[in-house]
């Protein structure tokens, strides 16, 4: 039998942190498991990673567990994680990578943590995993909110025949092109007018004052990555009294983006402050928090809410421009955000609920959960499940990293998938190809306790930033190019 070897790359892929634990794990495998089956050893290591306390007295795995367990910080100002954390509820665990599971369990061990949950679209992130929900006591974690503060979905439903998306593709494509800009540094030459830019908060701190000018030039832009603006078909099979749309098919305009450079700068500035104030173990340093009774915590809370309102304004400007060109007023607009923190009541006490890539799903709260550029999204209504901290998934969730997707997916395969789905792609990279995402139906089936589906959205004309839009575009003369 050949001798088993586990590489550092394989350990990092399942979520092992960049720390001395990797060589220790490699040594343990070589010493005790060299003739075992690789998949069995990988599964065992995932268990140790997720629950190291269960293995701290194991004769073979003890050395790995002890490296993973939080250590007391020698510095007098250091803070140790609790050995036994707050309750964690996980939805769809068999579809979630070990790294995300490890991160949510680590977050639950913070001294400030009250309750945690992980959504079925979850994957590894910085601080909290994407799809992570954490309730804390009187404290906010900047990286628990995320870099793209207030990132959100916004859907306008128009009482128009969806067949127009086929017969007038070039018209609808042009309207998306003219309504917004894509790209991480994209700025308009002429700034849009919106009351959010007149907010006093922009003049309350040196940081916000320094960001005001660029934020104004980026108002109404859409950024890069997985952000998009798209037209599609909204289908309502049965009227819901909360949604209030009659049974039928309509044209929908769906956008996904956040607070642009404003949110990113706020997140990075206050994360650095939090890390300086709260000396956590190195593996947990991105979970550093600010107390809401201290000046820095109050400043961040103010800036976070400003960035959230700014993100909403960006969507409203895009939708307003396009509605004007369509000559229609939306019959309904549904909007929800993630990458944010809210003050909510949970189990009878006020807590701070962080939703990093998770959709608010309180009782009868409407939201949108998108699929991919070729897969259906869903209009949902929350069921208010306490174990999920009144939350749900925010999308299909990645199953491939961006670099892995670019390496593994061909342009032809992507074009074929889009042709099959009848989607016109105006711009989008291989990193956002449909194959890079989990199956949205699998994700939705894992959260039937969390939301009810009240409508669907099928993408038809999709605009993203992408790494090579000219090569990836569906070849269609009606693209308007």
C-alpha cells in the first residue's frame, strides 16, 4: 500500500489556518495515518478543525487539537476565546466547507457572543464566514459586517410583457449600459444628486470628510466582483398578501451592489482600530470588536449606517434612471441588504446581529435571494426562525474560488451554458460563471424553515464587470454593441 501524504495546500483548502498547526498536522498524518485512506483522514481532520476541544485528550490527534484551541494571550491586554462557545445553528451543513464551519465556531467563542448561525450558502471569508450570522452583546465587529457595507439586492417589478426582453434586447441592454458604471474604481464625470450626500455625518469625522468627494463621484455605480444589474422575468404563481402582486409574469430589474469605496474604507479603518484595542489570538484577530459605549464604536455605528444608506441610494438612482427610460413606474420594489449589523431583540434581550452575506428573514420580511447569471433567483418572505437569528441565505454561495473558476472553466463552456439558459451577457468573467456557484435549488431546500418562496426571477439580460467582457459575451447582434 502506498504511503499517504497530506500537503499543506490540501490542509489550507479544508480551512486549516496559516499557523504552526499545518506542519503539526502533516507530521501526525505521517506518523499515525500513513496507511489510511485519504478521504477518511481528510474527514477526520475536518472534525478536529471544527471541534478541537473534543480531541484535546486524543492520543494521536491531541497535538493538532492543542494548536487549534484558543490560547491565552501573554500580553496583559490580551483576550482569550472561551473554550465553550455560544450556541451555533447550521443549516445545510453537508454543503458547507470546513473552513466556514471552523470560522463560525470560533466566532461563537468570543466573550461578546450570544448566538450564532450559518446559512446553507456559506463559505470561508475574513472574520465571519460569508453566510455567517452572529449576535453579540453591545459590541460590533467591523469584519463581522464586512468590507462592502450595506451590500444589497434591489428588485423593481414592471407591469410589462416579458417577451419584450427578446424582441427589444438591444433597447434593454442599452439602458443598463447607460444607467450605471462597473469596475472597482469606476467614477462618474458628473456627480448625481441625492440627499444622502448632504447628510451631516459626512462632516462629523476626518475619515468621512475625506471620503465625501469620491463617494459622490461613485454614487450610482455598481463596482465589480459578483455585483450586477440585470433584466429578467418575474413570475408570481400565487398572490401573496405581503408581496401584493397578482399572479402572472412581469419584467423585473434586479441589481446587486454595495457602498463602493466608502464602505471599504470605513471597514478597513475601524477594523484596524478594533484589532489594536482587542488583542485576540492571531487566528481570531479579524473578529476584533468595538464596544458601542466607546467613542470608536459609536463612530463606526454611525459610519456603517451612513454607508448602508449610501448603498441604497446607489440602487435607487439606477432604478430611477431605467424606470424613466421605460416610461413606467414600478408596481413593486423589493429591497434587502446584507453585510450589516442591526439592533434587534433576541430571546428577550437587545443584541447586535451581524449578517455577513445573509438575508434578514424576520416574520413576513420580504427579500431576494439570487441564483447565478443563468439560474433563477427567488423573492422570499421570512418565517422569523429564532435559531437562524431571523436570517436566511443571500444567494447560491460559491463552490469554487475565483482563481479556481478561472483555471477550470472555459469560455466556451460558459457561453454554452448561457445560450442554453437564453441569457445575454453584457459583461462578466469566468470567476462569476454559473459553474462557480452551488445549486440554488439545493440551497433553497436547506432553508425551508427560514423562508417561504413567493415569486421567482429568471435572468435574461445580465451586466457585470468581469475580467474580459468582450470574449465572454453571448454572440448576439441585438446586444447593442
